[in-house]
């Protein structure tokens, strides 16, 4: 259990690795080599710790949600990533990667974004560290997320509209890859979750592990013990792995990852990759994916844009395969219930993504016993989703 993962080939068991065109190997090799050196340097660690504290507002509170706990029947703590600067956990990763890029001598940042959350977090870090920043975004997504496009522009980034293919995230990823291959001598590609080819799943996990490390310390101070359960929503898998990973060698701590069940996992409208998917290749690594019998990636859906992804980080596939974590799902309706209940009981409007974890707990509260302690990752705040929910519920 203590074996270090990923191994030197970037594998978590059979998952992960590098499945990429030859032209992508030089930038990936450079990234891994420099990450190994820079991430160990005292200066890098000190500067990143400074930014996380003074700029992003860490540590985020570990809050005992007493009213919500009464509903569940045991003690539920919320790890308040919604209170991190820009309103979600994504800033932990973008500050880390942009600082790394700077230390690698890069002057140019690229990223791709679907709903725009990762684009905004990247543009924020790039503005702070005076890096030129280009965000690839599908034309359809640009129209759906006009406000985030404007946010990125306000932050000094250039948003490049991608008009090829389905004009959504996967086409934006293709364009970003193409850019990186041509420009890697001065460019770093910031990937937004624990996905993509090695070393990204490891790098993003390490930057997001601040969530679990803080939680462990904070809970120990309050309860003098480890939690019984960790619960987090899973899109690409970064907020969940960030919470889970520091507890990997504490086998008594159970991990529960909540995927997006959309309109139901027996429809085609969901993003429950680990629940309903099979092993396959996507975006440079081997993991669980949602695919048809020809291995073509199938379209996904969730009310929460951040969970709407047909793949999942390879470390999660490894946790599933080895039984280290359990993967479940919450439907749109479960999540909307969670959205309302947390708002009413605690005065905290959660992101629709995080509301999947809340909704799953409400539906499965019988599993938990009095005296048990649960930590839920509240990955983001719900302000971004209020208009959408009002629209769904015909409020206006
Ligand atoms: C992007 C996002 C997610 C999903 O991404 P992970 O990599 O699975 O964490 C979850 N919650 C919020 C608030 C997000 O913005």
C-alpha cells in the first residue's frame, strides 16, 4: 500500500501512462524532468505556500455543519473550497502550474476550458504572474458562457474561439495540444484536472493535495482522530483526489466519489464514467471512459458543467479497481435537492458539482452511524449556478 504511485512510467497499476503522438513527447519529458527538480526547491515551495495563503486565502475552513449533520445523523464537516479565491478548488492547481511554468523559464501559458471555470482560474494566475495567456474554448461553449469569456478577457487573457468539430471542449483540447507541440520552448500547457498524459495526473494531484493535508490537520485539531469517510464529487477527479490522496495510507478512512448521474445512468444522459464506463483511452492516458462498442467517446451530460466529462483521472480508476474507493452517483434531481437543502440548512449555496456529494449523502444517510465523522469536499460556491437553477425551476 505504501508503494509510490504513479510508477516511473506514470502508471497507477494498469492505468495512466502516456498515450500521445511522438511530437508531444519532448514537452512532456521536459515537464516531468523540470517538475522533479523545481517542485523540491525550497524557494518554489515557499513562494507557492505564500500565494496559497496570502492570495488564495488558504487554509480554507473545515466547518462542522451542525444543522446539516442533524439531517444525516452523524458529524459532517465541509471542507470549504468554495471560500478559496475565485470560488473553487481550481485555483490551487493553476497557481501551482503557472508558478512552475515561470520557474521553467516559460513566458506563455495556454489552457483549454469547457464551462470556463478552469479558464478563469488560469487567467487569474497568469495575470498575477505576468504571463501571456491564451485560452482555447469551443464556439458553442463561448456562447453558453459569455460571462466567463468576458472575465478571462478582463484578466488580460486572449480567448481563442475554436470552430472545428463539435465546437466544444474536446475540439478546444485538440487545438491546445497543437499549440503546445509548436510552441513548447516558451509555452506551458495548464491542464485543469487529474487527467491527460503523465505527468499531469501526478502534478495536478500533488497541487490539489493541499485540500486533504489541511483537512487531516484541521480535523485532528478538532476531533483528535481521523475521519470515517471522505466524500467528494468526481468530474475529472481533482478535488476528490486532492482530498483522498493524503489519506491513502490510512485504510480505515473510506473514500466515496460521487459522479454525475444526470437524467439517470440507464439513459445516455449522464457522466458517470466509473459507474457505467469501461477501460479505454482518452486524452493521452488509459483509464475508464464512456465509449461505444467501437471505442468512440460517447456524448455526456450533467446539470453541473464541471462534471460533464467522458473520462476520469487514472488514479481513480486504480482506486476503483483495487477497492480503495467506492464510486457512486447522484442524478440531476439529487443534486438540485442538495443545492436547496444546504442553502436552507447552512446558508451555504454550493456549486452544482459539489451539490452532487450533498445530494448523495441525503439520499444515503441510512449508511452512516451516530458518532461517525464525514468530511465532504465543498469544491465550489453556487453563485455561478443560481441563474441556471432558477431557469430549470421556472422561477424566472
Ligand atoms: C471543475 C469543478 C469540479 C470538477 O472537477 P474535478 O477535477 O473533478 O474536481 C467540481 N467542482 C467545481 C466547483 C468545479 O469548478
